[in-house]
C-alpha cells in the first residue's frame, strides 16, 4: 500500500507533499514563461533599433557614393583632357581662350634698315588666328610718321604683297561722320593714347582686324601704348588679346 506524506502549510492546513511540489512547479513555469516573453520583447526592440539604424545608413550612403563617383568622374575627365595632368581653374575660363597677339619683335630679324613696319592680316595664319598680323615694310618717312603709317593702313598692301597672302580686310567708304570731308583724323590723348577717328563708316570687311592692325603698327613704330579707333558711334581698342569697347 502506497504511503502519502502530509505536511502543514503556513496557515496550518494539511496538504500533501505532492500537491506542494505541483504548486512550486507551476510557479516556476510561470516565471520561465515571463522570462521568455520578456526576452522575446527585448529581442524585438533590439531588432527594431537595428533596422532603423540600417535604414538611416541605407538612406545616407547613396549620397556619399554619388558624390564620390561624381568627383572621380571629374578627375578622370580632367586627366583625359590633359594627358593625366590636372588642369587649373584658370585654364577653363573663357577669358583665357583668346588667340595670341602678334609680337612685332618676332620680325626684327627680317626688317630692312631704315624701314618701318605696317601690319596687316596675312593668310593662311589669319584664317585660324584672328589676332595674327604680319608686317610689310616701307622706307621711313622724313616727317609725319603717324600720318604715313595710317595712310598705308588705309591704302593696303601692293599686288606683290597681296600675292604673298597680305590682306586689307576693311573698306571705309560709307557715310561721312566728320565735320570736314576728310578720310580720318587723329589726336594724342593722355596716357600715351592715340585716338584715330575714321570719318567714313565701315562698308565691308572686319573693323576688328583694322583695330588690331592699327594697334600693332602704331605701338611698334611710335611711343604710343594704346590706340582707340572711333568710327561713327563705335570706339574700339585692342587690349589683353581682344578687341573691346573703349
């Protein structure tokens, strides 16, 4: 016959040991369930925070990556355009793309003795560089040097010089804009400036090339450093390798 063990609980009631063990097991089970539930909740919170962090990273990384890719693309283009040498910002500015002006000193070795140089456009060089002019030579006049130089600019090269490629790419045969019926006038201004007023309006050709030719000729053969050309309401000079308004 099985024996049952009875004990008294705290209230003095008599209970069996088996019932007491069963009650203790139930409490432990509940505690275990609570711990498991809390663990699951904690895990879910941790995963949620981690997912939010990953979302933020995924949002930010493409911006950084795009910026880096753009910079690398620019670096590659710069290298391709300059044989691997990075270019400076100044080299990309439009103001630095003007073709070079003619240096009169480059022709000193061919200049005859007791001669003056009058500069004109010359093909084929002037066809690719609008600033290019080359000299024709005339005997130095005994007086009125400035008038002689300007007269030659308006007359132009002779037939032999034309066959060599020299061109007078301007004709001033339009309306008279001066008080007197003259071709042109000139006057010295402050700051070593020569002001040339062309009294007939330009009818054909390129006034810019006349400005370049006049500037190069006058600066090479006189003490003037700047030449202003007035034609009608227009005033032009040649500075920094470009024709610009006075």
